[in-house]
C-alpha cells in the first residue's frame, strides 16, 4: 500500500533542478536568497544533513583518539626518580578523567545521572542541533512564491534524518562506535536515548511549521484531505511519540520485557512510515541505507557468532548458592572465548515462553586456555522476571538442567590492569561476579611474573556470611597464590553485627562489620603508588561514592600535588 504514496518513477535521488518557483512574484533579494547556502531547498541535505553527519563523526573520532591515548598511557612506565610531581600530560589526563568519574545525584527523585563526560556529550549534541536548526533566519519565507516548505521545517527535517544512523548505531550490542571508543554497548545507551529524543524534537519542529504555514496560506483543509505527506508524516510521528514517551526509566525499568518487544514493533512502524514520507527527496534515502547497514551488520555479526560458538543451545545446570542467589554453569566449547569482566546474554530454552527473552549476566569464572571444554559460570541475585523463575525451578532440588543460547561476550576492561603498580577491586554485593575473575586473572599474571602490579586490594561488601559463602572459595584460592604483602582481601558484612566469639577468627580472615568507607579507601589508593587502577562494581549508591571520590583525587593530580600521577577508574553497574 505504501508504494501508491511514492512519487513515480521511484528513484534513488530526486532532481536538484529548481522547479515550482514563481520568480515573477519575487524581488531580486528574494531570488538571490533562495539559492544561497543554508537557504536553498535543493541543497539543504548537503547544508544540514551532511553537517550533522560531520559533527557526529568528529565527536566519535575525538573519543577514539582519547581512547587510544588512554590505551597507550596504561602501558607507559612512570619513573618516580625522574619526576616527583604530575607532568603536564598527567594533569591533562586527570582533568579529562575527572569528567568521566564525576557523577550527580538528584535526591528528590533518587536519580543517579550519567557521568559528567556523558552529560557534557549530550549537552554538546543539544547545543549543536539547536544552533544548526535555529541560527539561520528567516524561519518562514516572507513570500509564498518562495516555496511551501518553511526554511526551519526543511532544515529540522534534514537534521532529524541525519541523526538517525547514529541513533541506531548507539543502540546495537555489537557496537562499532564502542569498538572505536573503547566503550561497552550499555554505556552508549545514554547517547542512544538522547539522540532519539533530539531526533523527536527536530521532527516536531519539522512538522508544526507546515501546519502553521498552510493555515496562513489558507490551504490547510485541502492539504489535510489530499496530501499524502500529512498522513505519512502522522504515521511516523505517532510511533515516534510512543517510543520517546515509553522509553523513560519509570516505564522502561518496571516493564522491561514488554517494553523491549513493543519497542521493536513501534520502531519498525516508525521506520517504514518515515521511509515513505521522505519519498527519496534529494539524498534522503541514503540515510536509511546507512541505518540499515549499521543495524544489519551488527545483527548479522551477533547471529553468526552465536551460531558458531553455541549453536542452537548448550547444556547448563542451575543451582542455588545462597540466599536469593543462583548460579548457572554452562558447558561451552573451546571456541567460545571470554575475558575477565565480560558479560553475555543468555536465552534459557527450557522455560517455555520465557525462552523468547534474553538477559545479560557477568561471567564469574575464568577460561582455561587449551582446554577442549570450559565452564562459564553466571552468578545472579534473584529479583523479578527470569531470575525468580529460575529460582523456583531449583526449590527443593539440588540442581535443574536445561539448555541455553549464549550471545556474547561483551564489555570488559579495555586497558590491562597488570600495567598499574597497585590495583583496588571494590565489589558491592553480587558485583563480586565482575571483580572475582579480574582478581584471579591479575593474581595469575603477578604469580607468573608478567605484571608490573605489586599489590592488590580486594574489598567486598555483602550483607552477611551466607552471601559471602559462594564467593569465598574462589577469593581464598586466588589470594593464597601470593604472599600477604602482595594481596589484601577485606570483607565487610553490612547487615551483621559482630559478636563476642567472632574476634579472633574475624581478625585473621579480614572480616569487618559495617559498610566500607569508600571515599577513605579511594584516598588511601591515591596515596599508595604512582599508577593506581580502581575497578568497582555494585549498586548505584556504591558506585556514586567511588566515582566522586576518584573525581576528587583526579583534581588533586590535575593541581599537581601528590605522588599519584595516573589513576584509572572502571565501573560496572547492575542496571543500564
């Protein structure tokens, strides 16, 4: 049905030869205005669409350069005898890292904002789009003979459609932007959501000037009845409004599985309607081909990798390992490889309709090199949804066997921790699933003599001993491989009070009671060595304290004080 609304013959691009103007009704100034840059309808795609493309590409390139500099810096050696205080490069790096660490919390709404760097990135996107759209005057043609497309509507439309490929690129799991910038796909979601929001704003600015213009020209009724552009525009704007309105956290987080399915359906309707609406004007369809290429390549890469590494399912065992904790052990072939700290998406085939959904979990075990088969262990706390259903399957039984499809791995660290003199691993609750394999891998590197790292501090905060029981064997076994002078494990029981009989045993096991004072730990880290890495995983409040304490330390380095010259921070959160 959509083809009947397309102008025939259907072309790749429409003509750039001006037509439809009544030059006799225009002044000389008006004739000149409609052919100048930023005003010419027939070159608006070059002026506004390509300028928007250039902005996003420049921003991604800058982020890629900073990522490469960070990667190289992690491998550089700092000689304490050569320089006692931070250099200019150290200060610049610290100032930049301040923006990646600093975070804000809105107490009234209990909202944890993204890091300051993301806030600045979104703000830059907003300023650029608003300036490009609003800086050029006039917004409306002073003479009807100059065309029926208001200038502000034309430019808003091209900015909107040029944003589309990047909006989709920010959302994919196999993420090409993430590969360039060293950023995991889930951390790019903030740019996906805000670029989609700005695309919606420009779509509205594109829509309403046409309505205002047609009312002023007395053509609203005829356009409403006869023009296909109105109907195709509405057909695109309605699902786009739904996508923006229902993507806010209050709806998305509470009803995520329903949200995800409806999100794909609404996105398909939106794209189809918008494709017909733009009707191959100038180079408008080129942006759809670019969007399709980005999404299709990412999707195809995921599917082919999943088929190659896990086929149509791998044997898995589900068991309870503590209060509200379950573990999935998946037998994976040697061709399935992952690094410490990476996560996978799993689809549990033995759960009926729930097999249609996939969920992310961190791999809490290490891969044995050279083994014909490995076991990937996923430890998760029971909440609603999939984890609750799995927990019910193991009630009253030792384990439950099923088959799972594994998509991944994703994420992880993009710099080697073994290049830092001292490493602090901070885990809050089940955040230990992220830090334990990193701890074990770093210990193995130090034991083999292939690491610059001289000391590891591992701080774990859990409610009680029952929640610590599942992780204790792995932590104890890894720590036992190094002398006490090289590793320090501290376990905080946050909901258990110390009893009289616990004194001696707790002292030897480094068991503490109460929440860890994270800012104090970060300050100690800052004073401990020239190159320090801090890796933290836990709930939002836990990471908020770590982030801002690290941000304060980065300011000290930027000011040129202290012995620490390089402090690296990596955080992982429970939710996206």
